[in-house]
């Protein structure tokens, strides 16, 4: 995975396209494993008739054209936040078009955060359904292997999550070539069947989709719950835009990935029209018997790569959520010295593994899991349609009639997919909703709790300008060296400073208040990183700005400060950090249960000194008790 912001500049277009094929399209590339099978064999199965097969193929094709190509590849990928994409980048972009106290902004940010929460539900289901769908090819080889499908899937998944801490750089170079082979095999298998039954290509006409819906609207509506499986992974096209750029993703999709998928789907259609019994697993039955084992192995590799893309996306989303103040500080480790985008978040990794294993053991087949798949995807797609309208109006300046003419049909399609998938809630669709609701509660509780905490700190703290005036009038004893106080309220006196002055009766010769601010852009240019200001009496304020995809680093900030003429001698510098102990009270601000939840989350957060990479032997922690 290549980050365009990393040193070394952009790679050639061919290399970027190869990387995009290996990372961006893994999820949507494994959809042929189960989509056709679920339409005609799922709980809301479509009656098997030639007309329904033609109609279904037409719906799948036009879903790929309208939802993936027109909506995401052509339209939404234009809404980049300084080159970055994804639900949080889009949310930050939309919020920048409104005043901070605007009620509409509050609702739109809430939509975006809920979409991000739903992504974690999707991140749990994708590895389970992809790997199970791939390993189920063993049963096609011989029914005697069916009992081994779940154990083999569990072994693969445990291995996948276990290697995350070592990074994927060593195996990541294989992602592009392996997925390229996968899509070539998809195309070849489909093309062989189409060559034998070319009449199936008539389904490319939208007339078949229209007649399918007109002839039996209820059956067509119910089938959309499975058709949506063909477009799962569209969010990845947008989310990974920052890694590869829009052009390589667009070209890889239009000229390679989409043709391969269409050929395979239509090949499966041609197969089942010629042999209706093949509907039990039309993907694997495309292959001759001698090719089944190699195809299972290749499918398993593609499923692992698809899962890896989702896992990496969950890590990146978690980091962005931390930086934007929606998640407590988490331990984040870099797994590559060359690529800044490769990170490992232990808490997210092991939580995902536990959830994925429970899903595999509980549902036991990709068909059962298909009921849980789709809800998260369709909700995220609908949220994207709502947010892109406001981007068109507020940021691009498009007239209302044009923005509505584009977004209303797209939102209607998303809503239809969502309503069809809502019927799957009793069959497993409750799972991503439950996970999404739980994550949304955690994210909003932390954001609200931090605001309440900051308000309490501001109420209880002295104004900084008055404090400096009092120091000027009655200066305390000052000792040599520099004291750096990490504070999130730059206009108030940090509690750590007051405690230090109260108990030790001294101030350092130079006092610096350092505040880390996360802006609503992915990356902050180096020249905009730092602001310094002298406050008098050898008090100074440093404000360091970071993007939501960057990792704050205090030593780096001080080094840059030195280059700007405000230097630090590390051996003569002490860092003071406040450690708040929260006490739940009946004071207005949050419900008591949310106060207790926020307090529990705060206790499990990584210490500020560790998160900001402050040298541990230079840190002084001073505790304070705060009622919330």
C-alpha cells in the first residue's frame, strides 16, 4: 500500500493501478463467490426461470454501472478532502461548509459518525463471509470435506489477524499480482460459458431489468437483498483514494475489474441456464473438476486479501476517529518505516478477531452470513448520498435543482436496497445494526464527554492572562530549565501548573504551554504546523496542528520549533501532564449511565505522554479530580 504523502513522490500509473487492484477491489472482487447463489437459494429466493435469470443479470450489471461507476467512481470520488476519501473525510469536508453552531452541521456530522460506526460492523462480517465463501469450494470437490469448512476458515482467520502486528509490507507486494490473477480467472471462467451460450449477453440491455421489475415487482424487490452483495466494497473505492489517487482507481475499475466481474456474473448466468442444478454453487461449478482445488486456493487468497483491506481500513478509521476526538487514545504502532499509512491497532485487531470467530462459529456458512451482510453497506451508501448533496451545494456551488436531480435518484436506489435488506434483520441483519448502534454510542459518548470535561476544566481554571499578570506582580522562585505543559485549553492555566506551584512553590525559568489541535483535513502542510507566541514573563504558547490522518509527535514539534528559532534542550526540559480522575455526579451535561461509560473509557485510554511520544524519563504526571 503506497501513501502518496510518503517521501518518494508518486509511483508510475501502472504500479498504482496494480496496487489498487490488490487493495481497493478485494471486497467487491469476492462477491461472485456467493451473489448468484444467494439470489436463487437464499431465504427470499427468486424462482428459477430463464426470464428471472436474464432480469437478475441485467439488474446486477446496471447496479455496477449506476451505483459503483456513476455514483462512486465518477461522482463521489470528486469529493476528496485534500486527496483523502472515506466516510470520515467526507464528513469533515461537509462540516467545513457550515458554522460550528449550525444545527444542520450537527445532524450531518451525526450521519457521518453513524456511517463510520456501521463500517465496523461491515469490517467484522467481510472476513467471515469472504473466507467461508472461498473455503466452501471444498464441499463442491467432495461432500466429505464439508465438516472441515468451518475449522479451516477459523485457522485462516486466526493466522490473518495474528500477522497484523508484524505488518503486511512483506506480503503486501503479492496483493496486486494475486488479485490480478484472480480477476483474470474470473473473466476467463465467465467468458468460456458465455462463448458457449452467447445469448446471455442480451441481459446487458436495461429492458430486461425493467421487465423483471414490472413483471413481478415483489420478487424483484426481495431479490435486491441479495443483489446488493454484488456492490459490497464500493466504500473501499472512495476510502482508499488517498493511497493511490482517483485516476488509478478509476482506470483499474473501468478497464479491468468491472469487465472481469461482468464476464463472471454473466458466465454464471449462462451456466445455470444450461444446467439449473448448478445453482447450488454456480461460481465453483464454472470450473472443470481438475481446476477446483487450485481455484479454492486462489479464492482463499483473494478472500484473505479482501479481509486485509477491510482490517487495514478499520485501523485507519480508528486512528482518524482518535484524532477527531471520537475515540479515546488507543495504542497505535507503525509496521513500516517506509510507508506512513501502515499501522497496527491492537485493540481493534483483537476485537475484530473475536467478533469474526463468533460469526463463523455462529452462522457456519456464507449463505447464513449473507443475511447479516448488506445492511451496513446500504446504510453507508445512503449516508454518502445525503452528504454528497451538501458537498454539491455548499462546496461546489451547484444549483439546488441539479444537485437534487442527481442525488434524489441515487438516494432512492440506496433506500430501495436498504428496505429490501431490512427484511433480513431477523436472519442476521440485526448483527451489524447492533454493532453500529454500540459503536455509535461509544463514539458520541466520548465526544460529548470530552466537551463536558473541557467545559468543567475551563470553569474551574484561571484565565491565563490574569495568572501571568499575578506572576509579574508577585513572582515566585524560578528554577533553571524549561517546563512544557500539555494542555487542551490554551487560554486557561493547566491544573498541572497550579498543582506544581502549590506543592513545590517554584516555577521553571521558561514555561511553555503546548496544545495539539486536529484540523478537519487529512494532512497539515509543514509550514502550517506550528504557531508560537510569547505571553510575557518567559511564558510561551505553542500550538501544533495535525490532520486527522497524522500522528502527533511532541519531539518532532519541538525539533521544528528549534528550526524556527525557539529551541529546546531536551535534558533541561520537563513535561507536565494532568491525569484527570473523573467523578460521576448529578450535574447537568450527560445522563448518569453515559457519565459512567465515559469514565470507564477514560480509564482505559492510553496516557497522553505515551500517545504523543513524550520521552518517558522527562514526564511528570500530576493528578486532579473532576466532577462531570
